[in-house]
C-alpha cells in the first residue's frame, strides 16, 4: 500500500523558529503530505527541543563535540532508519554534512538559507553574516531560499525562493528578523509540502 504521509525529521541547533513554522503549518493543514516524526539537535540546550516536546514530537540530541563528524552522521543515519524517515529538513542546523551523507540522501535533504541564492551563500555565509554581507553590498532586495542539499554548501537545486525588500537604516539584526518573518517561515513549510507531495508521487 502506498504511504499516506512522508515522515519528516527536522535537524536544528538553536531557537527553532523555523521548526515552529513547520509545526504550525502542520497543525494548520498547510503541510498535509508529511508529518514531523523526529527533531534532532546537535545542541542539548537548543530551545528548538522544547518547541518539539511541547508539540509532542520525539527528540534526540546528537553531539558532534562528543561523537565527531563521522560519529554524528552515523547516529543521525541510524535514527533516520529506525524512525522510517523519508525527508530531512535542515532548519537552522549549524553543522556541515559530508558528501558521504548527502549522497546517501540525494533529494531527501532540504535546507533554508536566508538569502536569494546564488547571492551571499556558500562557505562562511551563515547566521548574521549573510545579512551583514547583503548590507555591505548595498543590495535593495534580499530574501530566502529553500534548496536540496548536496555536497556543495548551499549549492543544491533550488526549490523555492521569496524576495524581501531592505528598508533604509536596516541593521543585520533587523534584516535577519524581517527575512525570517516575511520569507523563511513562509516558504519552508510550502517547500516541505511540495517536496513531500513529490516523494509520495515517486517523482523524486
Ligand atoms: C535561520 O535564519 C536560518 O535561515 C538559518 O539559521 C536560522 C535558524 O533560526 N539557517 P531558527 O533556529 O529556525 O530560529
């Protein structure tokens, strides 16, 4: 019998506002082809874990500090297999995954990046640095991108983008909040649903 829903695992490291957007979208029926089954954090004190627990979602902590890169990836892989996960969503996950891992999950890992790729992306562009670079360049429009994850940092196929104007007088902090609110929290759930539908239809 074909699967009714795609099982989603969300990987996090911090506050988890993108995870919250996914949980809200699931409750609000925007994500209907998938269900968040597991949240994995590389940090035991990530507030994202509290958000998951409040929503009744299973959690796990996989520390790169304790296990090393290979150990961390092996642990994530075994959790993914144990839980029958079909789609991995990186939502503010601050660890790089090796090409061995990304190849094993080709077209099964998506990431949200807070700029319009190919601008301000790749190695070293994370967190506030992305917005600092956009402001330093003086661009008037930025945004967010959801893309498949491959061995090239922020280099996988683009799934969805949303543009956000940059008001005069923006700071990196104010721009980060604006991009999250107007772009990230909107397109991540939509992209999740889109990819889940494709997985169910065996199109990818
Ligand atoms: C977001 O800006 C996301 O684009 C980036 O990390 C941040 C995560 O924030 N990759 P949160 O943990 O979802 O609140």
